[in-house]
C-alpha cells in the first residue's frame, strides 16, 4: 500500500499521473476557493471559526466528486 502511494506521488511530481494536469489544478483551486469563501462568509455571519471551518470542509469535500468526475489518469 505504501509503495502504491509513493508511486502515485512520484508520478504526480513528474507530471505523469493525470492526462490533463492543468484541469486538475484548476478544479482543485475552485474547490479551495469555495472553501475559503464559505469560511469567510460564515465567520462574517457570526459563527465561531471552528464551526465555520467544519461546515466549509464538509461542503467543499462534498463537491470534490462532482469537480473530479471527469478525471483521467495516464
């Protein structure tokens, strides 16, 4: 299992894990931007920071399958 992880990390660093690395990075940035926006918005509405982080993490984690549904590996 650990060897599989190391192999995947090595391929990712070399840029050979995904067919379209630019698309993967763009979609990951979209997910991070949504999470950051949610944290800021929820804190501004009066929620405690720890609760805003939990909610934003759940929402952004929930949209990851949608964002990466067309992900292609090499």
